[in-house]
C-alpha cells in the first residue's frame, strides 16, 4: 500500500495531466458533431477487428451448423427455381426491364450479435468500402434482421429488430393492413406489431411481411407469423405478438439491401 501511495505522490503531476486530458477529450467529443462522428467510426473499426478475430475462432467450431443452414437455403432456392421453370419464364417476365432490380444485395458475416439487452446491436464485417452505409436494410434468407446505423471502412453496426428504438413498417400478408414492428424487450423470438386497426381480419398463424413503405426493405420480405393478439384498451387497434421466422440468437450470415433508387425517391417525396 505504501508503494502505491509513494507512486501517486511521485507522479501526481503526470497523473493529473492525463486525467485532465481525458476529461477534455470527452467534452470535445460530446460537444462537437464532427469529433463525435470520427470517434464512433474509429471505435467501430477497433471493436470490429477484435470481434472479427473472436468470431473466426467461434465459427470454426460451428461449421456444421452453418453448413446445415446453407443446405436448407440452397434447397429453398432450388424449389423456387423449379417453381419458376414450371410457370415458363418467357411468359412470366413480359417486361425485360424487370430483370434490372433496383435492390442490390451484399453478403456479410455477423461478428457480434446481441439479443439479451433491451437495445441490441449486431456488428457485421462489411462497411463503406463495400458500399454499406447507414439506413440500409439487413436480412437473412428467413427474414428481416435490422437496419444499418453506423459504418466504418470495413465494419457496420446494425440496429437489431430486438431494439426498443426499432420501428419497421410491416403488413399482414393476406390483407395488406399495415402497422409498426417493435420489441418490448422480453422474448428474442417474439416481437410486437402495433397500430393494426380492429377492422383487419386477423387470425393466429397469419404471415407478416414487409410492406415496402419505408423504401429500405422491398415489399414481401418475410418477418414471422401471428402468435397471439388482443385489442388495446381503447378497443381501436390490435396488440399482436409475432413469432419471428429468424432465430435472432443464432445468425451467422446476412444480406445488406441497398435500394439504389432511394435518393431519387426521397427527392420526389414531399417533406412532412
């Protein structure tokens, strides 16, 4: 103990300088948007590298699970291809411009996935150098995952749908009635659908998909199924629990969706 006291006395000026320097940096970052942005970007890069190394080790021991999921995805895609072949592609696509989709998909690996907090985030190994920026949708072959919040050169932080700040526009597949998908922080496999009017015909097992209103996600991406529902206190809207198609506790690879017409669309939408 005496040695610690002697050390503090001997280097008190240096330690005081370092403390004041640290406090000044904190205030500078908090009060200046530019410095704050640079700090967040640098932090994303550093944590991204650390979690990337950790994830590479974990991935080695989970190769069997990942391979099984790839087999299931390939089987699903093959079934869709056969379905299109049965319908004769030359009669299905009458307008050749439909081949040029505005949505581009970038494959990314999840290197950190939170799901036990009230506000959860996902870290992926693609960033600005891969044309991954904020406000891009993130999905798997099974359903939606979240929206990109911040990007550095090689990594991005995604706001998971398991986040109290997440609100994604979705719809009942069979009726086109829409509402907001949110999360109450309880079960990582169950999210909530709000603002669906009581006039909407709804039953347990109905499919929920994206509705395309936000321009971030294409219309029709699967979300989950109605687990149970009830009317709110005012008897005006349903409170719906949705069981996700995705297992949010076990996500290995995702697709980042870039709507290349987004800026043009925004320029035509009047400000509210």
